[in-house]
């Protein structure tokens, strides 16, 4: 994996986590649980799993929208 790809994946992870933490500050414990569920924990931790919310255009607004939808489904027990 090239350095550019790693940087893009890291930026996607930071974008998604930052959005969730900022927009759902009152639910910080739930947000952190959701983040751990997406990334995994310990040796299974993989922040690149946030890439599942992107598409080929790497549009930040669409990515955030997908993360929001998944978080809301997760909160409602639909996932």
C-alpha cells in the first residue's frame, strides 16, 4: 500500500471519528463504542475499516452521510 493510500485512509478515519465525536458529544460513550466496533480492538485494531464509508469520488459529505446512517442504525439496533 502506497504512502498516499495510507494517508487517505488515515484522513478518512479521522474525518469520520471527528465528525461523530463533535456531532454526538452528548453520547460520547456510545460514539466510542461505535468507533471500537468499526476499528476493532487490540491486535485486531484497523482504522482503515472506515474506508467502507467512502466511494471512488472520496466525497467527504457523502462519507459523513454514510457514517451518520450507520451510526443511527447501530443506535437503533438495526445492525
